[in-house]
C-alpha cells in the first residue's frame, strides 16, 4: 500500500454501528445519493470527489464513504492511486460490490461552451482503476453544488439528469439528526467548531496549569496515586456531563489537563468511546470537545486525541481527522495522535481501532507505559500503519 504523510484524500471510514431495522436508509436514485453526501461525510462537500461503496447484499445501501479535494489535472493520477490503495484496504474487511463517484464543483475546469460535466478524464481513470480491483462503477455523477434544485448530470449517459431534492429534508438528514449528529455546511465550519478559545483565556489557564505542575513536582506522590486521582477527576467530570450538569471553569480545565497529561489516565479514557452512541460515549465527546477548545497547548493535544478517537470509532472520519490535526498542531510529537492519523489515512476499519478502548483498562496495565500507542500498531498490523 502506498502511504503518504500528507495524502490527497480525506477518507471517512465506514460506520462501526450501521443502522438496522427502522433506522435503515436505502439510496437508489442519483439525486438522493448526491443529496445524502453531506450526511454521509459529516459536512457538505464542495470542490470534491466523493466515493461511496455499495454493499454486496443490497446496492442501495452505502457501506463506506470517502472524500478528496478535486486535484489539479496533473495530480489526478496520484489521487486515483491513493483512493485505490484505500479501497483495497476496505475490501479486505468490508462488503463492497460497486462504487458510486460524485464530483462536486469543478466548473472552472470545463472548456467554455462545453455541456458535458467537468473532470471526465478523472472519471475514466477511476473507472479503469476500479476494474482492476474487480469493482464496477455503478454511478458517476456530477453537480456544481449540493443544494436544493441544483442540476445534476451523469457521466455515463448525457440524457441522465435532474435536480437535487432538499438535502435537509431527506430521510438521511432525519436519521442523522435523530442520532444527535451534526452535519456542517462545509469542512471549514467543522474545523471552526474546534477553534481554540481566545488567547487571553488560554494564557490564564496555562498559568494555572503551571502552578499545578510546580506543586506536583514538589510532592513525593507515586505515579499510581497520581493516576488514581486523575481518573477520579475525569470520572466526576464525565458524570456531571452525563447528568446534564456540566461544570465549566478554569480550575476544572487545569485539573483535567493535568489528569489527561498522564498517559495512564489518557489511555483509560479511551474506553468511554464504546458502546458507540451510549449516554457515556455522548457525554465523553461533549467533554472532550469542550476541553479541546478551552485547553492551552500542548495539553490541548490530549482531549483532541480522545475526541478524534471517539469520532473514528463511530465512523466519523471527517471529525476524527480535524481533531487529530488539532492535537498535532498543539503537540507535533504526540505519538497516539500521529499513529491514529496514519491509521485513518490508511483506512484501518473502526472495529480494529475500537480494541484500544480496552488497552488502557486491561488487567496489568502499568501507568505511563503508553499501552494504547502500542495497541494501535498491533490492532491492524504494522504494515498498515507504515511502521
């Protein structure tokens, strides 16, 4: 598998808990498929190429999705190679029987006066590459933007066209909202949702963290006792969040920053991501989100990593990537975030990453050993992570 430290694509791994029964959503019409892309990805795509994998048993079911920025023409080959590497990994663990490609935007690349959709050469390259993987191209679709009434076209049939339904009124939108998930207008809005608090507030909290560090350095408390105290602080904050009575003040930020700075405590917190969509998992995501925005660097890396992990496990690759980026921006040498980002880039399935949820709480785990970081390499094989 070809790996790259800055891959051209932004893969969204398949959901760990695919909806069943009354929550199951089937998409067959091209307009419905295009309108659903924002809810499948977590944000509405612009100037993008989106790949949707249909399941073997029922082609109306979408089993995986991933998105990439539309590349310049000279970089199309690199993008196709990367996407196929990701797909090959998916085929080892997921039932994918066909692919739909949706191109959004690209009008600036179409010759003046030409009516056919732009990026036709990219579609041809993708079709040829998919054939090499044994995957038929079920649909190849284009739209200038994913909004109500926008015109869509097929690449395979010039007479295949229509207008998009309202994305916000679709069954997929209702299902997403019912599960408490947010779909952003565009990727930048997702990035902005984790924007750090104003510098003045961060500086004030950094001073509090520094005071606590000085106090800790002057004590002879054992690592085990310190870790137990840190877990207790996190557990109290989680309980308050789950009970609808979250606490929000600088002293708590400093206390939790100190707690999560301990590898044993951080790894122990990974278990809060499962079961996916449980009250505890939802409360934990709210807590990690708040701490990601309110904690100064480099301590910010820990809650951002936990948020990214939780998003990854439940199949939200878009949020996971943004959270890992925030963690690595706060602390470029953050090992667990770096490993998880590489796993995401190489499309390691969420169910394999979910094993980390027990790595920090298993019997015999020693505080400070970084059990979770080791488990990442073991969960999907070192080759998958490029190690």
